[in-house]
C-alpha cells in the first residue's frame, strides 16, 4: 500500500490485455493500474475482471480502477476484488457517503479517489477526508470535457489542481496524483506537465505509456538537493542548540515537518526500488 500512497508514476494497462501486465510491471513504474473502466469495452468487462483476479492471485501487484458506482459492473467488481487486498481507484468520486460505503465493503484503507467531475471537485474536501481514502487523483480528461476546456492546456485546470492539492493536505493525505499527458512522443510536453504538477504540489502522475515513466519518476518525488537540505535541517533541529539556521534561513517547526516529510517519502521510494530490484 505504501507504493500507492507515495507512487510517482502510475501506469495504466487495460484489463482485457493480460499479456501487457508483466511488461507494465517491469517498466519501472512505481505502480501499475489495471483499468477495468474506460480502456475496456462493455463486452470485455467480465474477462478483464477475470484477468485481473488471476494476476493478483498469482502474486502480481496493481491498483485496480473499477467502474463507477452507477454502472452495472461496479458491485460485482468490488465484491470479487475485496478479498485480494488490492487498492481500488474509484472513478468519478463525488460523495463522501459513496466512498465510505466502498471503504466498508473493502474492510481497509484501500481507496484512491479519482476526482474528475465538477461536482467531485466542489466536494473535494469531503471526498479526501472520507474513511478509507489513501490518496486523491485528478482526472483531467473527463473534467476538461465537462468544463468544455482543453485538458492539455495548463491555465483552465489550474484551479482544479490547486484545489485538489489543498484538499489532500487538509485531509492529511500524501500529495495527490495528476492526470495523464495524452500526447505521446513529445517529451517536451510531458516534461512541462510534470514540472507544472510538481510546482503545484502533486506527488504523482498517471501514465498511459511505459515511455512516460522515466520522465515522471525523475521529475516527481524529492530531488537530491531537497534530500540534502532535509538531512541538514533535521540534523540541526536535533542538535538542541537553540535557534537553528540552515543555509542562512531560520528553521522553525513547520520547516522541520517539511524536511521530515521529504525524508519519509525518500525512504519509502528507496524501499520500493530495493524490493523491485530483489524481485527482478
């Protein structure tokens, strides 16, 4: 679950393409997201769920994006997946009560709330604070379509991004996950999107192709200079020397908390990398 809480790159793979599961898992992505929703045609939903259960029961790891609560597939998917321990991504998360019900059915904190509607964004604080939510994600494609704006343009969705970052922080969640970059083969576009997400306070990004993973991993998460700064801050704060100054800046408790969070995320990502190397 730590993978899902602090994953930088979350790579989608269609649930009806099981031959791609292992490739996605070996792509370097922090987390694979098996998609039972948009990437799967209605006639393939049952097979996609079966493929997913086989992957999980054979020791594979993934977040599962289930279908929305107002679809005929949602309840059976949750019932089948509940016993697997997998984290579920709930699309079109809009109401605290709906998320709470999913939490109770899963018997654990295993929900990523995908906020991708105007109604969901308006209630982002309630959704993020719902029991069971371990992280929030922004669905830029659906939200852009509802608002009638280009989801690839940075300006129109800047409010939505900032609101989700603030709602996540207020609920005590890790930094949220930004939406996909739909343009493939344009590294400059992806880099610009990653820089925007990082600058606004996002800690992860949804990916739709393995070629996007490396850029996302290098652009999100603590940098070497941030880790070095955090180590100096925490060392100085533990020195009992009264007023603490690091790099000509006074260090007070909020600064120490930020440094501690940077180191916590770094440790989780390091453990995750070690586990991936051991399993390869």
